[in-house]
C-alpha cells in the first residue's frame, strides 16, 4: 500500500508540474511547482521507508556443481 501511495504522489507531482508550465499566473505557477517538489519528496520518503533491502550484487557467490568433474 505505501508503494502504491508513493506512485500516486508521483502522479500528482507530474500533474502539478505540467499545470505549472501551462499556467499564465506566475505566483500560481511557482506554487504548483513547489507542491510538485514536495509531493516527490514525500514519495521518496515513503519508498525509502518501505523499501526492501537489496543484497549487494557484487557479494553474490557463484554456485557450482562438482559432479561434472566426476565424469572425467
């Protein structure tokens, strides 16, 4: 659920950003851009809080089967 909320916040941020570019009033345009930035920040905070920690790909071990050598 929190990840879905983060996606929705990003969607709203995109809409606000687009509206800010189309808006002819400078004050309203600036406020929409500020709201857009705040929404993205909230989305990033949610994603960071609920992110599943990923293993370090460089620390992965390679699994081998020794039975291939038995045939020789």
